[in-house]
């Protein structure tokens, strides 16, 4: 880890794994993100979840919305942090191979796409209820979306992604359905989305 891109690292029990960069929501680098990193590591990936908010963790929608708007004005700095984190991940002795995937939730999805487009090392992108409906050219893409999402509303783009077979819509779900500290959390939908994500990562990082 560099001083510019602090974060949370999770390595697989075998010691080495294919690299995955995990970008957090507007809540910050909280426990559910760390738990997801640990779970992905348990399935054979070396995971780095950078802290894009310098230690700030939000718990209410009002506070997270206000902070997120502030962060939007610092997008170039955050893009730099994501790029530095990718460098750290690929340099990690526990990261196997020269290519990485990015898994991004909500707030992190836009940054994930920008970095995936700019960095040829990124070969796969997973967007989880983020406003990203396709990957850059040459980058494999998988999207997970909630049916009743008040924050992601581009129905035409979502329909196109679904038709291409690159996205899944989870009936009855709301934004944040994969985060177990939120009232929107749904265990069954989370398991399905997680299983699909692991299968996708294994396919495109093999």
C-alpha cells in the first residue's frame, strides 16, 4: 500500500490469487465492504479495497449524500487514488497475473469505469447498483441492478444491457440490497449476485 492509497487488503488462504480492486459506496470503507473483500479472498482472489474518503465513514443518507456531492468535486483526486490502488494491487506479491478486475458498488462504479477504460491491465468490470451500464471496449462487463432503485434510473440503458446478457435485475430489490447493515439488504438476492460475480471473475481472470 502507498500513502496515497490506503485501504483494506484481503488475501486468499492459499496466499496468492488473481487481483480484484473493490471500490466502496458513498458510505465509505465500512465493515460490509471489508466483509465482501474477505469473502472474495476466501474464494481465491487477492482483494484491495482502497479508502477513497480518507477514513470518513457515513451512516445516514443525508450525510452520505452531502459528502458524496463534495467528493464529486474532487473526482480527479479520487481517480488518482483508484489508479494508485490498482498499481499497489498489481504489485502485491500475493496478486497472481498481470490483469485485474474491478468490482464497484454504487458511488465507486463511475470511477471504476474510468480507470478500466484508461488501464489495459483491467480486463473485467463488475458494477453493483451503479450508474454504469456497459464496460469500455475490450473489458468484460457484468452489472447487478435493483428493480426498485431510486438512484439508478436509466431504463433504456439498463434494458439494453439486460438484452445483451451483461446485466441482471433483481426483482423487488432496492439500492444497497447487498449490504447487510442496511434495511434494504436481502440475503437471497445477495447470494445470487455474489455467485454470479465469482463465476464471472473466474471466467475473465483465468
